[in-house]
C-alpha cells in the first residue's frame, strides 16, 4: 500500500536502504576527497577546492532539472523509478575513477577531478532527487512521513558508517611504510571499487523493493509533450513557484547555511583527527562510527520526539546541538582541559561527545525531510501541481553544497592558515591552533543563522491537516473553484 494506506516495513526498509548510497558517496567525498588529492597526491588545497567546487555550479542546474523532469515523467514504472534505475551503473563507474586518476601533474589532476567529481554528483542527482521525491509521495500522513524520513536517515547513517569503519579497518590500516594508512596512495583504488559496487547494489535494491507502490502514486496531470523547450520553461516556472513559498524559502535558506558549514567541518575532519588530535589509523577507525551511532540511536526516537515537540522545534534544536558539540571539544583542548594527545582517555571522551552530537543533530535531519514533504502539499493547494521533485531537488542541492562549497571553504581556510601540503607535511603549533579555531568556533557558530531562518517557518500540524482535507475535496471535485478557505491557507 501507500499514499493513503499504511506502508509495510519491507517497503520502508527498501526505500530507506536506497539512501545508503547517498551516505556512502557523501562520506567518501567529504572525508577523503580533499585529503586524497591534497595530502596524498600533493595538489594545492586551493586547486582541489576549486575543482570540487565547480560541481556546485553543475548541481544548481542538474538538481532542479532532475526534479522537474521526473515530476512530469510518464511511464509504466511511474515518475521516479526510471531515473533511479538508470543511475546505478554510471554512478559506480564515475565514483571509481574519481579515486583512480590515470594522469599526473597538477593541471591534469585538476581536470580529472573536475570531470569525475561532476560525473559522480550528476549520476547521484539522477537517483537521489527522484528518490527523495518518492519518499514524500508514498504517504501523506503527517506522522508517518517522519517515520519514513527516519528510515532514510538510518540507512544514510549506515552507509556513512560503512565508509569510515571499513575504510580505516581494511583499506587504510597502518603498514610499515604508512603508519597513517590514509596517506597510502595504493589504498584508494580498491576502496573505490568496493564502495562503487555497494552503491549500485543498494540503489537497485531500493528500485525493485519499492515497485509495489507505483500503482498508488500520484501521476502528472500535465499532458503537454515533453520537449527541450517545455522542460526548460517548466523548470524556470517550477523553481520560481517553489521559492515563492514562504515556508520553503526560509527552510531552504536555513539548511543551505548549515550544510555548507557541515561541509567545511567534514572536509577538515580527517585533518583534525590526523594532526590536531594526533590519532592513529586504528583510533580513527574506532572514533569514526561515533557520530553515526548517535544518529542511529537518535533516529529511532525521532518520530516520537518530533511528534512531541514539533517539527520546527526539532529542526532548531538539532541545528544548535550540532554547532554546540562541534565547538565544545575544540574549546576544551585549546583551554588544556582535555587529556593530552596520546592519553588513553582522549579517544573515549571524543567518542562520547560525537555520539551525543549525532543523537541530537539527527532530530533536525528527520524534521527537515518531513517538513519539505508537508510543504509540497501546501504548494499543491496553492498551485495545483505535485512538485515533490523540485522541492527535494533544492534539498539535494543544499546537501551537495556541503561537499561543494564546504570543500571550497575548507580549501580557502587551509590556504589562509598556511597549511603545509604533501605526505611529509609537519604542521606547526600555530597551524594546529588555527585549524582548531577554523574547525570549531569559527564555522560551527554559523548555526545561529540557520536557527534564525527556521524560526520563520509557520506551517503547523493543524494547518497541514486542513490542507490535506482541502486537497482531498478538490480531488473529489476536480472542477471546483478555489474556495476562500483554501486561499486563507496560503
């Protein structure tokens, strides 16, 4: 079943597991890509940041394009599944070559990185945007949508955990030549092969595991022939409509700010663990799943928490929690409160802090996804169109800004503090201090801006229920004119 009926656990699992591919791709690119090209291959940090950052320009076009086209697509497989299926193999191939450059020299590496970073992200867009939109379509229940997003976040986290834990345990483990395995260039190609295959498998699982809901999903009402001109015209119109929705505009602004900040910190995370905290590969492997464990624990409780405190409160709480727990360990280190590097207590303390951070932050992640689905209903009442694809394209673009603008910010930050490059780099005490300030207080403090944006979101549970009732009445009487009540809701 779906839409108006309850979803089976198998369907929700099949939907959610598809998000593991996004978790794997994001973690691999955010954690390792900057480090690999900068510290392992020796490219200047600014070059790496610029190469990765170009993908944001492409994302700004491909994300809404994928959303808009899938909103109007007609096929026996529905609107979303054909695009999800088509993405699996191109994504796997482009991801592998991203970590297997067959060229040398900074200029050639720069071009290689630009090409395959864009191909990887575009292939993921082809899957991820329709997949997000599918999650909003398979149920219109206010509370079950939070549960669906919780499943999605659970498997996103599992995918991210697998990259970190398997990566450091099997591929980047210490050797006689490389005591810090993440500096071993020969470890990256097999790492990329393994996760390219895993991403393809989870995508195909999601595609075939959710086929049963296709019959129950909304279909496009616009029968205009799809040409390049109509696609572009619809794209411009859909983006304008989405951004004119007040609830969405504020929500999108807030999440865009925090995702970029998260991206900066994620790109710097391996630098922090390697140099600031002085951890070994084994210790990094132990610490890596801490945040994800918190996410998993928090996502289990998310439906109840969000039902209790409300979606807007949850997204504000989670955002401030991320910023606060990002700053606390760095501040304690700079004040010489934490144990010294190498002390047996340091890693367990960092582990506990990351678990708490993850458990709190996931409330924002789940609430946000559920809020976008609700806004899609509000938009249908206002415009008469089902445009989940466009709304979740904006969500996907925000997420990608984490690795795009995030890597740009990280690269500029590393350049600004004069960070040394290459496998034999030895940062100074001043470099380490500046890295800690950049990673913690400077970047995470921007969470305040996000919370201010979220505070302007006004769509409540009661309003959403009225919207659903009006939509149901309209579907039962297609020729009915817009009532004063529907106008009041806008």
